[in-house]
């Protein structure tokens, strides 16, 4: 049975302009990664806001899905798409590790 994956993408206006990140580009890369690794993408979740805080609607949705055991994998384009704050990044990683969820980065 394929592992269920949530695909998560985040962009802020400045980053999209400066680095060429876009939500469709990130999600397409995550879809390809999921397919290559045999994951079943059960949700695509996005945020259009700063990664300097954990208070984001999309991230809240991903965290709720994990709490309800609706996925075994979270796939993110790049680590800085998950969080711009090192402590917040570690909090998320620890939370998901304790829930038995694998965190995969495309890059």
C-alpha cells in the first residue's frame, strides 16, 4: 500500500519575485517526487505568507491532517519553504517525527 503524502508549498510575494519560486512550480515538483517514490498525494496545501512564523493557515491544515493520521509523508519543495526560522523548523520536524510522519524535500 502506498504511503499517503501531503504536498506543501509556501511562497511570499518577495520570494516569488526574487527567487522565481511559485506555488505551481513547487507543487509540480512535489507531485513528480511523490510519483517517483510511490507516494499517493492525498492533499496539496499552500500558504502565501511569510515562513517566519508557524501561524499559517496551510501549515495548520497539514498539522491537523497529521494529527488525524491522514498522511504518513509530508513533501516540501525545499526546507526554507517549510520554515524560515530554525527553531520553528525543528519544532515541526520533532512533532512530525513523534507522529511517525516522514518529511521529504524535493531539493
